[in-house]
C-alpha cells in the first residue's frame, strides 16, 4: 500500500520512468543507464555492448538472416527467429485484436469457437515429428526439441539400470531416485526427526552441527538452508540475482537457437 501512497518511490532519477518495484528499477538502471565502458558483453558483429548477457543474446537475433526467421505471425506477416518471441509479439501487438493465441503454433484467433476447434486439432494430431537422433515420434516440433536435450550429453549421464539418458547429473539423480529406488525415509540420528529426502535431512543436520551448506556468491553470508539462501539473494542482492536469472534465460535461448 505504501507504494500507492508514494508513487515516486520507484522512479528512475535519470529518465523519470516509473517501476512497480525497487528490483524492477534496479534492473532498468543496469540495462539502460550503465556507462558504455562498463558494459562487458560485446557484440562481435557490431559495436554495441550490453550490461546483461540476456540483452546481448536478444540483440544477436537481429543479426540473423531473414531466411533463418521461420516463425511467421499470421496476423501481420512479421517473421521471428524463435517461437517464444513470436508469441510475445502476438500478445503485445495483437492482444486487443484477438481472443486467443495458440501456445503450440502461435496462431491468432478472433473467435473462441475457432480457437477451441483449432486446439482440438492439435489434440488429434498423430505423432509425425521424429527425433533426428533416436527416431522417436512427437506431435509437435517443440516437444521433439525438448526431448533432444536428453541426447546432448555424454555417456556418463546414462542411467546404469535402464540406459535412459539424462539432461544433466541432477536429472539423472532424480530419475534414479524416483524410478529405481524404494521409497525411503531419513531419520536424524540426534533428535530422531523423520524426513522424506536426504537433502532435507542434510539441511536439518546442519542446524545441529553448524555446518555451512550454501555460500552467497555476492557477499560473505553463509546458510545451511537452500530456502534461506535463495531468499537472501532475492532480498539482499536483487540486481545481481536478476542478472543471474537473465544469464540462465539467455542460456536457454541459446540452446533453443542451436537446436533449430
């Protein structure tokens, strides 16, 4: 409520733009008002530089050749490199002109009935998009691309029991835990409290021993709880935390672009 009473609380002192939160304002200043000499992410195709890697990744799309932009808006004809960008475009530009946007193929519909009929067609589609590595069929290209991430790994991430390939070590661990292990409970040897996971028990044991499990990347603070660690980052380092999330988003976009 205080933000409504004081609307200038989140106003940029440089360009006077307003933001809903202090975190939004901080990210805006980093993106828009960082001096050029401090923007460490530089485009190798033009002189532009950026403060966040996600901004550079988005910019690199502008250098793509027209024939690489295969996702076309059926409302205005504009083409985009990624389907996620097309969906965002449709929502931002054509939101008032349409009723629904298909999340699968990004088509725009001005009638609820035609939209529902279209979605029914997606439901009835036979799997005909094959994985180029293992041949498994999928109904939609996006599902196939997500599946292919499982192949983008070394043999060391193959399940030793069923030979399924995991996207990363954490995914392999979760797969084995949920598919090849009997359900277990984990008991604290000090207070006999019961936990459903080994991680929960480990964090609990740290409360007895004082062991440090998580070290903040941005300051000397340490934590024995993952929840407290993330809460600290969000509250105490909003700019750095947002930059880290932007970096992860950029990595996902890069992976999607490489998979096209």
